[in-house]
């Protein structure tokens, strides 16, 4: 494995609707066996609704009983890389997530979907629902492309218009989305009066005509309760534009946040959070999809902490921070839970990202669908680290309900010989929690875990103790030799040792991905990864000395199959 400084990544794409490579069509039916009913719903989910909606306690779902039929192995007719616990479409193509909202007892979530892939371009909104953000049910196409003469449907956001500000009825679901026709991007409004299942195009579309900009997309809309108006952040090339509206139809430009060091900005977000859960101290977070080439990063989600005065955003520092430092976490969206009280809504948010990268998005070796997958949902908290504030992310609590009894390894020593025998995964997806430190008697420089190992192929997750970083490398996985250079680049993230010198890793390993959370969410690394089909061995090697393993818990994750439409 090459552990030198990785080369700078390629530029990301500018056009979402480029021609894609061919993949064989296959429809994967939903199998009811193995469904695990969700456990505790996280106390930090979302919705952006018009202010004034009454709050209600967040419900708890029922955990499976002792006789529940829990499957830890995917059905035999699934393709080799179909994930066990990540959302994918049954077929064709997926990309950008769209922010969920809570309505009628379910989370309503959309993602960009091309039903004509690979034969034709253009995306539309595909609808999925969930009660726990772990188990998903397909609901079909919600907004079709090429229906109103303004082109295909790109990224935007949906809100619940509780007080009928837009005039389509109290409780209507309003989607503001970018449409693209002949390379021109405009903002259109779509209305659903059936709870977000089907949307109709507003007869006055577009509600925002392009002013002559090449890049003018991805409206993120929410309600500003303090000022009694709607707020929008729009990606405008090298600028994020801020707009306000009384009715979701007429928008006024207020200000811009400009960057010339992060490529074309996309998929913006703006939200308020309390610091360390204290509602008396809140800050604002501005985020966007960026190209991090100048910062030694690939495409990903950057963010800034600062102040918002209702018209403009002022960052504490020009230096961007990163929501995830892996190869594959893009177009992320965040949200809170409208059922919670104000204190809890400010203390945490949920996030989901697209597990893919435009440098190789259509080159993946998946069979039956294309475009990668969605990440697991994660919980965000804003913490004061002394010198700066930052977001910490951990897997959503409801994922815990999928965990079976863990295999536990008592305190052990990993050596350069790699002769420490680890417990082996007994499931297609698993969660591994380890706490590590250099052995004082013979301190290691780094430690490497090989995941998805078999047939000489594997991905590597490790800690470089000397530099205080965690890393993920895929240069030896089953897809690496056929992928562009960007795929083989090593990705790193801070892994600051605790007072006792240890580093904690929390890994979620699925059939085609690995997500790593470092030190309780100090940093994260999310990447697609492909072992040989059905290979899933786990080994460890310590480099230039010995590593002490103080904690090792390997828990199987039950399969959470998507309930397929039709």
C-alpha cells in the first residue's frame, strides 16, 4: 500500500446529465424475509416546515422480539455488491440525495434517478419512505423529467407549507428544484397535495429565470421563523447566493458567499446549531459540495461555522472544514426532526450523502444498478474544540437495532508478522469498534486492518500514529486496477490520540463500502470498496512495531432489504 502523500484528485463534473456507460439491466425483487423492525428512533432527525407547526414527542419503534426472523446473509439472488444496509435503487441509476421531511408518520426522501440509464440522459426524483432511516420502502417516481418543457429534474428541496404561504393549501408539500434544458438551469416549483407521493408542475414555472449564469442550481429552502419568510441558498458557480421569499414563488436576492478555491459549488446547506447542546449558544453552518483539490481532497462536502443575520453569512474563518474526508461522500443533505422540542432540534441534525465520486461514478463494477449507494444516515453535533468549532458525526442510533451479539477480543497485541488471529465476520455487513494504541514496549508507526479480504484483494483501514491520522486505501481492492487514478488515492482524516494515547475507530463494512468514524465522530472517512465477490475476511497488521488493541467488538448487522415497488 502506498502511504506517501496522495496526488491531487481530478476535477469533478460540471454537468450532471452526461452520457453514462452501459450496465446490464436487472430488477432485484424485495424479499420480506430478514426485515428487522427498527429500534429506538434517533432523537435528532428532521424536516423543514413552515414555522408554527405543533411539536409532538418523537415516537419509539418496537424492537424485534425473541422469535423475530433475523437474516445476516443477503438473499442468494442478490448481485455480489448489492449492499445489506445501504439504500440503492432496484435498477438503473441514482445520485444526489434530497433532504427528507416527516409527514404522516414517515420520513419522505427523494434521490435523483435516471430510469433510462444507460440509453438516455436526465434525472428525476425517486421517492422512498422510512420510519427509522434504516429500513426503506420505494414509492416510485415523484417528479418526472421532461414533462413541462423545461427539461430534466435536478437537485432541490421539498418543504411542508404548514400555513399555506404559497396558496396551494395548508400542508401542501412544495418542491423547489433546478430544471435544465439545453444547458440552461432554472428554478421550478412543484406541488404535492397527496403528502409528497406525486407532484404537479406549477403553471407559472420557472419561478426563477436564469440571469445568464452557467451554473445556477440546487436550491436549499427552509422557513425562517424569526423573520416570517422563506430562505434559500442557491449554488451559483463559485458563489452561494442567498434569497428570501414570502410565498415560495417570488424570490429576492440578498447577498452572496464567494469562493475561488473550491471549484464549482453545489448542493448548499445553511442551518443553525447549538454548541455542545447548549441552546443559549448557537452558531450557523454553511455547507456546500466542493472540489477540494487545492486542499489535498477530492470532491466532498465542505462547511464553515459563522453568523447569519437573515441576509448574509459571515464565517469565523475562511478555511473550510470537511464533513467527511473519504473518497465518496458527496451532495450531502442535513435535517432536524420537527417532532422534537427546540432544544433537541438545535442540538443535533441528521445527514446523508451520496456514496460515489464523479471521477469514476459510472465505472463501478456493480451489477443490476449503477450510481453507487447512499451512506448510512449519521447524526451531527456541533462541538467547541477550543481553537475552533466543528461538526462531529456518528451513525444514527436506529442503526443499532440491526446489530447482533458481538464477538469480543480481549486485550491483544498486533505485530508486524500479522499473526494475530481476529474473530471473523459471520454476516455480509458488520460493525467493528476498536480502540488502539502503540504498544509502549515496541511502539508501532501504524496499524492496518484489511477488510473485505479474499483472493489477494482487500481494502485497508488504519491509523498512522506518528502523524495522528486515520486512513482508507483501496489500491489493492478488486476494482482498483480497472479504475481511474483517483480511485487508488489514499484518503486520510485526523485521528487525535486521547489522553491515554488511544485512537477509537467505528467501522461499518458492507458488501461494497466502508464508513469509518474516528474518535466518536472527530472525523469520518466514507468510501466505496470492492472485495472479490462474497469475500469478507478481516486481518490486522502492525507496522514497524506492535499495536495494543484495548477494545475489539465485531457485531453482525442484519440485512435491511429495501421494500421494492411493484
